[in-house]
C-alpha cells in the first residue's frame, strides 16, 4: 500500500490527459528561493557588519529583480521617466520608494533635514526645476512626518549646531508666527507634529508661487500635494493643500 501511495503522488503517475498545471512552475520556484534569500537577509553578515550585509543584500536583491524581469535594469539604464517628485525629510524612517510601494525609476527624490523648501535654497530649487522642466513629472509631493527631530529642535532656540541652526531658521520663524496655536497644544510631541505640518503648508505655498511650477500647472496640469507621514503606523495623510488635481 505504501508503495502505491508513493507512486500516485509522484509526478510520473499523473495522467497524461490531465489539464491541471503543476502547483508551481520551475521559474516560480526559483523566484521564491531568490525572494527568500532577499527577504530573510544574510543574518550572519548583518550581525558582523551592517555595511557588508548591505552589499550582500544588494547582490541578492539585484539577482532577484533580474530573475523577475531580465530587462528591468536594462530599461532603467536607458532613461528615467518618474511620475512623482518627492520632497521629503532625510530621516531614515521615511524611505519614499518603500513606503509608497513603488519601484526604482518611479520617484525622483530630494530630501533634507525637516523637508524645508525655501525659495532661497538653490539645491532644492535645482532639483525641483530639473524634475518639472526636464523630466516632466506629473506630481510633486512634499512630505512632512511625525517624530521629526528638526521640528522638535525648532520648538526652542537652544543651539543644535552652526549649520543646523541656520538650516532650521525658517521653522523657528514659523513657530514664532504661529505661537498661539502651538502653545494651545498640551505637550511638545503634539506641538512638533503641528509645526511639521505648518512647515509642509509653508513649503507648498513656496512651490505654488514658483514660476516654472505655475507654468506647468497651467500648461500640463502638474499637481502639487502636501502630506504627513505617521512613523508610528506607516500611513500617509493627505493635507488637501496645493492643487486640487
């Protein structure tokens, strides 16, 4: 009986007239193996050295993506056609492509401390102009977030560091301008979140008054959005500011 049961379960015992496909094709099976290597990671390397782990993880990821789609990297090497310009914070907990569930090539990115968008900052303005004028992105997303160290620092006037103090000056000015509503909140955590949101609103206002953005909105319906990302739950909240498209 045992031998009969074994023969019935073996692939060679399947009826030649059966139309049922195998549970997994060989390609699917290989993809699952590669995915497991990528998602499980190389824990021993990670324990020893995070940089070495990152290199090994990249190798596994590149192999997995190439196996999924052999033309994936060749297509990326040809050109980039991102539809979104993401303006965000440098915070390591807010990785735009990951949290949006998108892929390399989908998002053009500029990040800085506290996602401050000032018309006098030629770094951010150069990125924005390139994305709008040359890449023709369809959406600009300015994203603030909870647990923002820059916003927390801007709640007071204590020195953080020479360059950093200069950088967060716009947020400190926002704090002073909106002091009444911030002081009405019960704790510093809520004040920092509110200040981060005010900073997004201020930044969106600066974007909307930039000439090449105004032109793109009028001529090709570029959209501008302000959002907040909640680090504690991983979700984005739309502030419904900017364009309405």
